[in-house]
C-alpha cells in the first residue's frame, strides 16, 4: 500500500533505491539482523518485484504472469517496508550531502541507503525509421510487450540482434512461439564473452538444427518500418549490404548499471559502483548491491559486476546485515562479509545446453584442454605457472541434450566446485 507522507516531516529511514532481487534481500537482511526501524523503498516497477530470470519463459508461453514474481504480496508486507508511491516512484537524484532521496513526490531523508537499481538494456546502435521501436527484454513491461508481439498472428519472422545470454533467451522464446528466427551478431561466435570457440561452435550447430539462421560477424545497419499492412513490415539492412524482411526486431546488446540519478563522480565507480566486503561504496552511508555493484570476483581477485540472480540476492543480504549492525552501534561481523563469487552461466535453447564458469579468454600463459564425444564438449582453461603448475580458471560444457540431473550438469557442478576451491585460501 502507498504510505507516502509529506517530505518535510519525514523520519530518516534506511532507503532502498530499486526494489528487485538485491533490494528485497537488503530488506530481508536488515530484518533478519534485528533492525526494526523504518525502511523506505523506491521503485518504478510496481508493487511486486519481478524476477528477470522468468521473463523469457513468460514471453515464450511456458510460464504464467504470476510465476514471474518470486515474493508474494503477503511476504513483502511482512517486511514492513514503505514502498513509496506503491512502486511507481522513480528516484530523480540522490543528494549525498543532504542525505536525501529526491523524487517527484518529495524529498525523503535517509540514515543509510542501498542502491539496488539493477541494469537497463543498451539501446539500438543503428537507425530505426518509420516510428518502430525494437523489442528489448529486461522488465516485466518489456516481457509483456514482447509476448504480445510474438503471439500476434501477423508475426512470423523475428530478428534478434545480439549474441548474448539474453539474446539467446529471446531466440528460445520466439522458437517456442513457432516463429522463424534469425540471429545477427558482430562477433564470429555466439556467447563470445563466456564461450571458447570450440564450445560456441557446438552450441551454434544446435541452434541451426533448431531452425535458427545465424548471421555472425556482421551487424544491422538500419531498420525501416514499411507502410501499414505490409508483410513483412520491417526492412532490415545488414553490414554486408544485404536486406531482409522481418515482422519484429529484438535488440539484446547487453546492459548497463542504472545509475542515471547519481551526479557524475558522486561515488567511486568503474563499470559499476566500487564496494568493499560489506557492500559499502566510497560514501560510508551508501551501499550498493546487484547489477550496479562492482564487488569481489574470485578467479581474478578483482572487483567486477556479475549479473547473477543469486549473487544479487547475497549482496543485498550482506548490505542489509551490515547496515543493521552499524545502526546498532556495532561493527559488521567479519563472518558476514561478502565472500566473492565466480561468474557462471547456464542456458538451454531447444535442448542444446551450455554451462560456463570463470574466465573464458585463452590468453598467453593459459592452457586449454578439450574433451569431446558424441554427446558433450568439455573445455577447461588453466593458468600455468613458470613451474608448470596449473590452476583451473574457467570451463565450458556444451551438451546436445538438456537432461536435468544428467552428466552435463554433473560435470558443470564438479568443475564449478573445483574452480571455487582453487580460489579460496
């Protein structure tokens, strides 16, 4: 329920800017650590947080809308969080000096603040003419628009621009709707940020066997909407000079942290907000968690943004517990610090399975070992020291069948445990 009060008399609360996975878990962390004071959350996504993991399944028809919400309204109410504007109150600015969250509904003072605004899709880098807006997939609103577009009787051919995990989930959703799909990407292979070529090639064979047309090593030059009633209604020109007609175009070129409400240089940042082991930013009263936070990545030992659901949840919980301790006059418990994480991915498209963890670049000083059979490809990347000793730093598993509990998942789990164990002291 919207409990917005006049800003002049507002009691300072713990502010949570962004109320998705990281933000909700920050509230859970606060309450579990004994904090019983006011928590005020700001969001533009409505009263119930959505899981981005489920949106592509909703688009493809494999899940119902209600399955996109990980928390019930009752569970959220039990947290005692004041959701300003009932989840329809985006933040215009965060005033660090005055310790105010500034919104169109007024200014709200905070004692501590958690930034958990997630990420926003990168827009189309090519001109779009004729008033057409390409589809993207991030929010539930994006998913509802894509679902309606894919289910329309006039939609038969879809172009997905991009070759990332999100791009592949959009490909899968379109295939589930029975649509013809073309995928275009500037890299020579799909999944170029996390897959070795030998693994990507096997995954590509699976895509092509499912009817996906791949146009790799090229990009979209322009999209032009044709006149009313034309079929197909979009003319897409590619960098190789060719043109094809499509009914919808999906843009999946990655995401960027949603930090437009912060003044440039207000907080120390690189690709995201740099945080310590308790998710504190360069301002000790401001924390960050999820896709906006650049925290410890175990394989490299560096601070990196990891767009992983469980990582966002853990970071939010760590931030909440640390804030509760500080507001109670205690130092946060070292045992509750963020332990770091390893980048990992799992995706299956029409039965072809890909699992990865850690590094994917076969740079100088690394050795790649590949094992292939009729069912699976396993590629492992090792750092090799001057003494010849090897340390596992990354792996890819590709299987031609997505069998829950099967050997591919077992292999991925085993390699994941081995990778993490090699990162711990």
